[in-house]
């Protein structure tokens, strides 16, 4: 391997990949040089590359231990490196001491199993594996010191569980099989309120929690609640946040706060009426929402400053201390008022999760973690050293986006991500697992590799420390008692599929894609360890899909031409016929003339029989929505992330009660 190729390998820059169609494609040296340049590495400076290669490949063998040591709880072993000349003398022992507590272990060199070696100049370095006691530690991160004679090394020992956290309902017992769950998915902003200021908030979520629990719903999967850029009122996409460690203040319910007095409650009611008087149908007007709600949020903080008890002030101070990492990702110029709003948002999210569990839900809220963050301050500013310059994340070309996709968010630097024992990544996970029942990780393939968009519309895959990132996910899922779902739609490396399955991380299956040339897959053919849904926020609701409204819309938005539209209509007709065939085979007799709402209900009844652990219904589909909440590939052409529901969530569920009760009986075996 030459110097340049070795540098690319060590820095994670890919060499080749299989396209969506299965073709093996190789990246040019020019593109790979651009990827190195984004990581501040000059691909043309061979001397500098040689030094880099030595630092990344050879130098670690001269360290006693790595900065971070992963220990698999099923076969717990500590890896230590030693020069063979020292090993042959066998005149030293190895000591491991945890820096907190009094746990320590001691081995002779002879007790270590040789599991690797490295030839460096005139010396050979050996990697030794020393067995640790089983169940010695709980899943977690432990600062430790390893010594061998006068040589001392510090490491953070990660005790990694074999599986991600499995809630009781996922686990089969002697007389109780693992349960199959039923849930809803939606964006909080889409909820219609009888009392709020345009946008759905935590009071609306609490009301939906109660109504859903009464219908046998086990969980609510939310679009990300991340903090958006509040200086840009048109910044609406929950997947383009300014901080993923914080919550958006617009979701705060004024009335749910202890600092809401009678006067403020009246003003909320007036603001509600004022918003409705100028609202444009069911399209969210963010400019008016900000104009009406921001002064109310400011008054909420003023009330806290004026009249909060000493106990509540101490509680706020404890929150500020405990969540310092997250609060440091507030945008520049933020004040205590912004931290107070985060406190209120976190309290209200916790309230909704507790309400879900006490109401009988098995999981409760499912958070959604976006794959990236914008450059507009906040999280990017706080962790800027962890990001590249000149590379943005996206996806390679496929039949749906021939030029590929650029999501416009900076790419994380694979090596810098590991600094301080992956502290940034761990903070990100903790903030999003806190006080919820499960976490959905958007584009979970990013734990292993991401497509980097580079200059001149070129790109390549860059690889990340997958084993460590997945280990952090599993450890923190146990510490936060939070189940994990990995959104794996698209081209998924086989290593990711295998690792997720072995770790019992649920994957994501969208029924629209569950077919081949023979037709849609029967429910019993669908995977077990998955969250199954008919559609999602990036795809048309079922009514639009069935009637072809999404094709008409794509043509109108000039995303396709007339020829492509005709081809798509032909393909859709075939899919409709295949779907009717599937429904008929399972006792659901429908025709082309059957209303889309009835066909949707029939499909839900069929899919309820699937072995899939979680069946998720879009609230949009239960509301029989006909326009998408988001149309990928559009920006200003379509009001993405603004379409709301037609009525209150509880009313939608009441109208669909017979269907939901049938599905609940089928899923729960009652």
C-alpha cells in the first residue's frame, strides 16, 4: 500500500462502493484528496502523509493502552501492548486500577494471550488480552490507569453490553411472549390545538398521550424536537437543527408551566383567537407563531424571576449544572432566559413521558435524533473543532435523485470525534435518550459511514469508528433505560445490518418499499426486529399514494417531466393491483373503486399480523391527509414542514377507534 492510499485508509476515506443498482464504483484519487483536504490533510505532501501514517498506525503500538478501551461484557478482556523484548523478560506484572472506587486487578505477563503484533524498526510489539471477571462492572464508562513497572497509561474503560437496552415488553418470559406493539408517528408541530398559538405544544402532546393510551397505543414516535434557528422564522425543518442537544422553545406550553398566572393564561387565549383569525387553512404560519408566542415566553420567564420559590430556583440551578454540556450549545448571545426555556421544555417532555407510562403505554415517547446540524451557530460553534471544512453530508446518486443529495450540513471529522473519549457524541446521545422510552437514530448508517459531498458535485464515502459509536449507543441506552431504533432506509453496509441485529437494535421498514416483481411481501415475510410503517414523513401519505397525487404534485413542482410522470403512473397502477391482491389473499376484499381510507384500514389489519415488533401508523394517514408534510428535493417551491392536521388529535383517534381497537387486539393478542 503506497503512502497516499495508506493515509486514505487510516483517515477513513473510502476506496470503492456498490451503487444503488449494485455496480461497483471506485473513487478517483482527486476525490479522495478532496476528502483528505476537508480533514486538513494535504494529499500531495508525501512527507506529511508519512508522518501522519506513523502517528495513526505505528505510534499507538508504543502506548501501553488505547485512550479508550472497549470491553465486551460477554468476553471481558483488557488489551495491553508491550515490546516483545520486555515480554520475554517476564519480569513485570500488569496492574489495572479504576480511578473511582477501589476496584483493581493484577496479572503476570504470562497470563496475557497474544492476539496481535506489529513490527516497528528493530522491535516487535505484542498485543496481549487479559481476562476480566464477568459481571465485574455495570454498563458504563470508567476512567482507569494501567501500569507495567514504571510505564503508566490512562484509559477510559467502556464496559459494553452485548445488547442495547431491551424494555420488558421486548423480552419473552416463561409464559409471556415478547409483545407486538402499536404506535403513532407525527410531528408535534402538526397538532391542532383548541388553545395554543398555532403550533402544537406539550399540552397538545399530553392530551394526545391520554387519548392514544385509551385506544391501546403503546408509543408515540415524534419528528425531532431539536432547537431550530430562532433568528430565522422560516427555518422549519426538524431535521436541520441548530442544536440537537436542546429542545425548540416553541413547543413549550405556556399554561403547563408553574410560572403561568391568570393574566398570562388569558393572553394565551387571546393569542389563540388572533392566530386563527389570520391562519391560512392548515398551513403553519411560523412568522405569526413567533410574533404571538415569543412575548408570552418572555413573560413566563419574567414571572419566574419575580415570584419563583427558593425551591424552584434551586431546581433550575441544578438543571443548569446537570445539563451544562447541552446548554453550552445555545447560540451566541443567549441568556439565562434561554436556559430557563430549556428547563421548561425538558420538564414538559418529562411530564408527557411520565403521563404516557402511567396511562398504560408500554414505551411512551420515542425521540428522533437528526443525522446532522446546521452551521448557523449553537452546536456547530461549540464543537466546531469536531467538524470538517469543505465537506457536507448527503447521499450518493440513486433513481430518486440522479445527482445525489446534499443535505447542506457539515461532516464530522472521524478522528476528532474520538477526542476526550467521544465526549461530544456521548453528550448528544444522553440529551436525546433522557426521559423518553426509545430513541430513533436517523440514518443509522452514519455510525459506520457517511457520503461526503465535495467540490464540483463530487463525493465519496468516509468511514467512522463504528465499533466505538455503537458501543456508546448500547451503554447509554442501558444507563437511560431507552430502547434504540436505527433508521436504515437506503443502501446499508452488511456490517451495519449484522451489528444492529446482534445488538438487538430495531431497524425501520417502510411497507411502500416491501415488494419485488411478484408483488408486495406477505406480512409473515416482514422482519421481526423492526419498526414497521406504511409511509413516513419523506413519503406521500397513503391517500396521495393510492390516488397518485404525489406524482401529479411532482410534475407540478417540476421534479419530473411528463414522460417520467406517465411511467410512474404505470408503475403505480401495477403496485395498486398487487396491493389489492395481497389484501384479498388475507380476507380483505377491496377494489380499485374502494375509498382510499378503507383500503388503508384493510392494509393496517393485514400488517397487524406481521411478526414485526412495532407497527406504526402515521397520524396523517388516520386523518386521511392527501398532501405531504415534506417533499424531498424542494425548498422554496413547497411549504415543507408546515402542513398541519385537519382537527385535534383526540378527535382523529375517536373517529378511528374501531380500527385502532381491532389493531390493538391483533397486536396484543387479546
